[in-house]
């Protein structure tokens, strides 16, 4: 690790910029510049470079539309081409997340639906109609205890890197 770099490979100023934008993605470059001791132009250039290098994204997280009140996790067992099936499921509009996983179900998907009838339609007409889908288990979220969108640095990354040394 070079002098002045953080565990993620960024210098302290870039790490501070990333941290401030993580808290508020709409924060002005001028207010960031004052805190990190750089010019507004230098902050703008660093942000642009981080984005171009694929080290950072600035995205908007939307709050689900009020009419979509029922969120569920689907555990899906696929027999056949897993990547092809996951791509098909990923195209379903109600699917907000899809991942290939280990275990007896080899695919999980999160769906957002209006109500139970809408969920039933998505599961039976959209997902179970795919020939390679062997089984779907539905877990309806009764109460969401925690939901975070802290992409990038995992909150416990520093703790684990300290334990390794």
C-alpha cells in the first residue's frame, strides 16, 4: 500500500470525498472542497476520475411505489441452464433482485407486488412457466427490520482488515 492510501487504495482525500457522497450523493463539490482542502475543480476532477475508473457510482435509490406493498424473496430450484434461467427471471418487471446462490435452491429473486394475487400471478405465470424452473419457494416479508444501500465499502471492512494483521 502506498503512503497515504487507505485499505481501499484511495488516498485520504479521495476516501473522504467518497464518504461524503455516500452520505449525500447530491452534496455540492464546493462544500466537499472546503472539508477536504481542495479546490472545487479538483474535487470535480477526482469524482469524475473515480466514476470513469469504475471505482464509484452516483445513483438514485427510489422508494418503491406505494401500490407495491408486498415484497417477497423467492427461492428457486433450477434444472437446466442456470445462467439462461436467471437472465429470463431478471427480465420480469416485478423482479428487483436476482442472484445465483449455493444450496438446494440455486437461484434467489426478490419481487415487489401489489398484493397476494399479484404475487401468485408473478410466481405461477411468469416464473413457474419457465421450463427449467423445477420449484419455487415463496417467503413473504412481514416486516423489514433493516435495509441498507451502502454499496462500496462494507461497514465492517475495516474491522476485518485489522483482525488479519
